[in-house]
């Protein structure tokens, strides 16, 4: 006789992509994450475990866009209709572009500490609050522009880094040695030597400097300098070894015969 217990639903990679409306490459990044549910079969995952993970770790992709038969009762109306007024009154943590979150909710959303979110809110240009909450659609835009490493992790995309770039004002200035420290920590877990960073600069593997001596800007600089946001974007836009940065050309040395 049958026990009457229904087998757990399973999803393969294509099923996960279809369920949450994501690209296959995004799903490929998700399943490589350490906190993603383990497979329950060859290239198959428990649908409920995936749903629980997406709800917490990728709230921008939850509720499921392709509805499963047993999920319709728990999907909030705001997510289905896209009603802005309903999204504004939805409970913190639900999906939708216009909901409001407090610092704790934003910390959970972006997988950072509440203290980090507090530091963000004190930076000039951070979206304004509604009481003690912030609209996630506005914060998403700010994070994407100014905290590229957090955004890459939030979206499940981008190259893996060993040590993320430091938190700070996006316009903080770093010399070539500081650039090498951040890039080296991100790529191999230890700083690049200043001489190595200088070589990378000569070969065109670093971004063009944001500030140069004599550029008549303030504060005055006496060597090439880069904004933190420029270095961070470099770290998260890498496409393999030897990629030349924007505006640079590779020099080739031809042997004379």
C-alpha cells in the first residue's frame, strides 16, 4: 500500500531559471554558492529548499515568477499585480521594487551587517528615508553604482573575490600602491607589491587614473590617483587574465630578424 506521502518536487537548472525568471548563467552562479541547498539528485534540487533560499538570499527574485501549483496561495498580490500602493504597505522582506525596509531589512537583503548599512546611510547621495525606512528600488540603484561587490553577490553574478574591496566613500582616493593592495587582496588574498602594480599600470591592466598631478582639482594630488569606486568596478568587471582596461592598447614587441 502506498504511504500517501507525495515525493518532494525537484527542479533542475533550467527549472530554477524558469521558476524565478532568471538567466541560466545566474542560476549557474547560485548553485556554486556555499549556502545554496545541496542537490538531491544528479543536477536536481529540492524545490521547497530552493524557494526558501531564494526568499532569504535573493529576495529580488522571489516570489517565483513562474507560479507552481502549490505556491499560489502564499504569493502576495502586490508581486502579481505590480501595484505600487500595495508594495508600499507590504511587510518588510517581500518582493517588489517599491517596498520600504529598515536598516535590519536592508542588511538582510544585501547580506551585510546592519552597521554597514548604517554607514551607507551617512554617505552623501544615499537615497532619502521615509521615516526610518528606505525604498529598496532606490537603494538597489545606489548599491549597484557605489557598492559593485555587494551588488554582484546580491545578483549572484560577477567574479569571485577573496577579500572584497574596503567599505568607504566612493570618492576616496588611492595611489597605485593602494590600487595594488585592493586588487591583489581581491584576486589572490594578498596585496600586490607596489612595483607589480606599477608594472600593471604601464602595461594597461589598471583603469585610467581619475586624478592626475596638475589637473587643477581639489584636493591637489602629486601622483596618479584613483577613486575607490573605480577600483571596485575594476575588481568586479574582470573577464580573465590579461584583459586590458578601457581606453588602453597593448604594446607588442617584435623581434628584429
